[in-house]
C-alpha cells in the first residue's frame, strides 16, 4: 500500500493536518496507536457516563466576524462552517494567590485590564507598555530562547503581578521549568487573556466525531489501534513506515504529531541530540458530585488558577505532587451549558514522573498513592472553593504514568519537549513535525500547527 501523505497521531493536530491535506488530495492516511481519536484530549466511560480527558477549555475565542482570529482562520482552513458549530464561552475565571490576592478575567479583555489597574494601580502604565510591546512582537519568527521572567521583571515593577500573570500561561502551555519562552508567552497571553476561553456545546467526543466524519467525507482514511514500529528512511528521505503488525505502508510524505524525540526513536540509527532538560508532568483528578440544592460550589467561575506558597514555583516537584499550586476547572460553568444534578470539579497539580514511574512497579502502592493524592487535592481545593467532599459520587486520578501509557508521550509530559521546532523541520526532506513540539499552544494552536505544516511543506509537493 502507498499513500501520498501519512500522518502519525490522531490527536487534534494530526486530525487537522490530515483534514487540510485531504481537501486537496485523496487517499491521505491517518494512523493512531490508541483505539480512540483525541490523543491528550479524548474521553472514557465510567458508570455509563462520559468523562473527558485533557480538555478544560479551548483558548483563542473569537466572534464569527473576526476573520483574522486564529479560531476563524482554522475553521476556514479545515472548511468547517462556523455557523454549524455551537460554542459556549467561559463565564469568568480567576487567579487566586496567597493572602487572598486575586485577579478576574473573562472573554472581555477590559475585565482583566480593569482588575490590574484597580488592584495594582502603580503598574498601570507599565502594563500598557507591555501591551504595546506585544502588539508589535512576532512570536513566530525564529529566535533563541528568551526568558519571559526576565522580560516581565524588567517591565512590571510588582513581582506579585508577574507571578499572577505567569501562573495561567504556564499551566496552560509551558514545557519549561520556572519560565517560558517569550514567544510562547506572547502566544498564550493573547490566547487566554486577550481572546479568552470557550468550549464546544457538546462533549469532546462530539467534536472528535465531527472532525472524523469531515475527514472521511473528504476521502481520507483512518486506522485506529495502529501503532508505528519504525519509520523507514533511505538517504535522508522517508519512504514508508512499518506498523507494529509487521505491515509496511509506503508514503511520499510523512507528518508526525507524536513529538520530536518520540519520532526520532522510530528511525533506526537516528541520533537523538535533544538537551537533557526536565519534562513537566501533572496529576489530574476528576470529582463527580451529586449536589444538594444548597451547594457551595461556585457557579460564577469557570477556571481558577491558584498558588498558596510565598512564591509561585513551576517545576517538577521533589515529592510525588506539588499541591501548593494548580488549576481548578468547573466544566459545566460555561455560558449556555445545561445545568445538571451531577457536576464535575477537576484539579491539576505538578507531579514528579520519575517517582510515579517507580511507584507503578508495585500496583497496590501505586493505586493507594492515587487515593492519597485525590484526598489531598480535595483538601486543598476546599480551602479555595468550599466543602464538596461529602457530595462526591465518583472520582478518578491520572498521573504522568497514565498519560505516558495512553499517549506515548515521553515522561507523560503533556507539553512535550522544552525545545520547540518552529518550522517542523527535523532534518529529513519529506518528514515534518507538527503539534506540541512545534511550539504552537492550546487546542486551536495545535490544530493550526498541523495546518501550517501541511500548507508550508506538503501541499506544494502533492
């Protein structure tokens, strides 16, 4: 079998790449190792209930008339009519730090601007200077790593404001310990604060089903439970892949969305020269609650980013989990979402992959520690949002080991390698990288990554 383009990875960047190519060429093939599409943003069933993995909210919200916005550019590239999609915007979100310092933000940027002017009056002019800098800054031009912490510290005179701005942006996209590249900061600042967050009105399964059907309607092919064992290379050019079943598929071009080092590991004799920088892992817990009529859970907050320590620390912790900071998400708290008797609370904390991996060698200890983790997470959350533990009817916890098992991400690192390959070129004439390790962030960003690689490197040659 031979195809013009083979895409490895059925996450959102892989789906977007395959759809974009299928618009112009038949017989595009997408292969996914797992039995379901979605990658990091997928779903599972428990007690006849669908639970989502990964998806808290989609960043980069835009109104339909804003043609230049990333969301609308993405939909045009995929030939998905905006009028056929239903989106629910966030109600409002919050950054909560020690000593009750907080900042509200929503899809109206003026809310965030006003919060900063009111609560940090001495830095208003400096904040406006930051905004002017971001207006003229091109985050996609090639450049070495530039420290966001260093830039913000020199620009904003209040260290607390610097930490509060960084907290959501790091938790929603930084693969770099204690810092983030200035280009990625610019992308995430626009995506979260200036454009805002939303989600499809249905579930992630509904969204994946829509993309799946659209892809197949364009003549594309999909194979699930189809892992790649080797990428076959001859004289610096890919000519096919060998599947875990032993089958060989030839291709003219290949796009990999599984990660830089993960891709190189599939190529025999390929030297992996990535710097030995730590990769960041997380634990996430899902709590389903049966709420009484007098529930204390917030109904006016979509996501809360919090830090309870003297200084916000964003790094792999020495212990299994760092409970001092994290993310609290209420998936039902979006405008237009139906009110249900069963509600979800989701928590995310930084985690130590190596220690979880060691613990997983003893399943009983691993399972017991997951229970301890969820209990400690609940205790931390209740200090911020009020008591809800008595109403929990179902809970589950995912560790970096879980992520590694279901996505094959090295170290279970959802944001991949700290080193990004912006142009997708990893040294082969017809093999290109898309997705997390290209450096595009968020769901819209990862999908635009797949589209951009196809536009730049594949379509001119199909």
